[in-house]
């Protein structure tokens, strides 16, 4: 499933922006100092209402959403590995590691200010089968991959359709007059911080370019500096958007009352059952 750095994933909302391009950048403002990125932690506490995990309205709530997304991916892999272990076969190594992916449509500014633009907590590694295995045939591998997909679909079907509708509502705020008004001040703030960008997408392009060009030893400080800049300049924007999202969610919950009732009743028990069955911890990034 393709990912975006600007929102969540392309399959959720077709209108999301993919921000990975590099751009010319004259560099940091003279005299700026950089700090190292602080390490993030893992948390285990669920929200008091699973709605806050599935339908986030604040940046901090997206920590639960990221954990839920990672949990589904881990269940997919664990169920496939269980199938392979029972069959005595090995599965091809996964090319892309599971990671917590930020939701920049709902930016977690406190987390970004503390940990930079990209750094997050490490996803726990799943235990590997200890028995001797042989290489599986294409049919065997496909069967076990399908078992993994089926296992995660049993969880995702409980919340993803409703979540997709919610993210579409969140994106609709881009055209809100109050949001558009406050965004007009973003270029000046970014310029004061030494970032030549006309909008948030432009900042992401500059940030991507700086991180790609940074020497490995300088990358943590570069990420920290960019995180500080982004958090500083986006706080006035989030001061407008976050209350708007909370109001929007209240209406969304009222409009989908029956689905919300089922979500609250079924999701957490299903997650706990999957934890026990597949040995996958449900964890969340924390500052």
C-alpha cells in the first residue's frame, strides 16, 4: 500500500498530496544552531474512547492512529509467518520495514518539535520461527501471504471504511476560509526561520532536500532544526484547524451514530484477541 509523507496513504483519500520532491534551497539561516533529535518511546495505553484512535482530530491523537496502522501490518506479517511455520517453509524477507508514519494533515506539533520531521519510536521486531525451514513454493508462499491479509482484514474491516470517510472530511478543511486566512502568514514565518517556501508543500520539499543532502552525522540535527521550524510556523495554523476538526468530528459522530456504536463495541476486544493470537503488541509512539 503506497504511503505519502503529507497525509496517510494514497488509498485513503485520492486528494492527498505526495510530497517527496527535492527543491533548490539556499540553506539554513546564518547563525542558527541545531540540536540532536530526542529518542521517542513506546506507549501501550489505549484512549478512553476508540473513536480518538480511528478518527483522530488532533495531532496527538494520531499517535494512536499510527499504532493501529502498524498493528494491522504486524498482524499481517505474523499471521503469514504462523502459516509458514506450520508448513515448514520460509517466506521471502519483507523489503520495507514497518514504521510509524506521520499524518501531516493532522500534524503532531509537540512530537515534531521534540523528535524532528522523521524520527519516531522503533516498531518492535516480531519473533522469528526457530525451526528448520525450506524455501516455499510460489503457491505455498501465496497461500501464507493470503492468510496474513485475511487476518488483518478481519480487523481493518471494523474501522477502515469509517476512517476513510473521516479523512475525506478532514481534507475538506483545506478550503475553509479561516484556514486559508491563517495560512497566508506561513511563508513569512518560514522565511524568518530561514526556509524559502511559499506554503506547507513547499516546506516539505525544502525539508526533503535538506535531509537528503545532509551528511549522516548531521542528519539528526537537520531533522531537529526542521522540526522546530515546522512546529513554530504551524502552531497558528493548528490553533485554527484543530478546533475546526473537533467540531467536524462531533457532527461526524452524530451523522454516523450506528457505525460509531458498533466501532466502540467491537474494536478493542478484536484488537486484544489479535494481540493474544498472533503475539503482536499494540503500541504507540510517545514523546
